[in-house]
C-alpha cells in the first residue's frame, strides 16, 4: 500500500470511529433522559403510596 493510500484509509477509519462515537454519545444521552424519567415516576409512586 502506498503512503497516500494508507493515509486515505486511516482518514476513512477515523471518520467511521467518530461516527460511532457520536452515535454512542447520543444513545448515552437518551439513556440518561430515560433513567431520569423512570426516577421521576418512581418518586411520584413513592409519594402517592406513602403520603396519599
């Protein structure tokens, strides 16, 4: 493989890894919102059971 081809291949590989990282970041953010929602529901149920 020529150096130019190798550089181009590495650039494509970096772009693919960056795309995977941004997708993972988005999924982690969505998971965080989901966990926050579940926590809010659990707190509401707790309050409803023990206070109401």
